């Protein structure tokens, strides 16, 4: 199911959603913690972005395993990337809770909301670092040897 679409590996297509949307969700989460007024205006967008990023990360993991069964397992990338959906999911849960509690609190940020805010920042930083590490290790696995064995200007630009 997570193998190919149109003859291309799904993994190569869906990882782009993860490496764009998960950092955006992380930055958005930090923004609504720093500026609580933005939570009411933009919180739903951050939650939606985190939701799509989490789903994309899960599909990327599954499709990556299918791709690896065809081309081999890049050990470093597989070890790092398998945790990306977990950290994306933790961010989703924390930012959704923060957004919900921010909307329901009338007396400023209550203690529970403050705990959710701190947790959200921690999960956002971890998820951001993790998606960068997973993306870098994946790009290195795909492009590392090609870049090492070529020099710029080898092929003329049309």
C-alpha cells in the first residue's frame, strides 16, 4: 500500500510534506506560546499543520520501510527517522491541548495551560531537531556518494 504511486516511490514524494510542514508546525507552536493572543487567531492553523505533518510522517515511515525493502536500509537514516512520527504526534497532542485550553480559559493562562505551553515548546524543539536530523541523514543516504564523486561544472547547463 505504501510502495509506489505512478511508478515513483511514495517515500520520495511524502517526505517533502514532512520536511516543510513539521518545521512550520514547530515554529507556529512556539509562536503561539510566546504570543498567547495568536493562539486564538492562528492556533487552529498550527494544529492543522501539526496534524497533517504527523500523518505525513507516519506515511513517510511506512513508505520508507517499503522503499528500503527494495533498495536496502540506510541504517543511520532508518534509526533516526523511525522516531519522527512519534515526536510529531507528541507535538500535535501538546499544541492541540494548548490551543483548546487557551480558548477555554477566561482568566489568562491557568496553570494547566502554562504546563501545556512549556511542554509544547519542548516537543516543538525536539520535533524540529529530529526532523532536521532525519532529513539530513536521508539526503546523505541518497546523495552523499554522488556529491562526493562529482564536481560542479561536470555537465554543461542547458
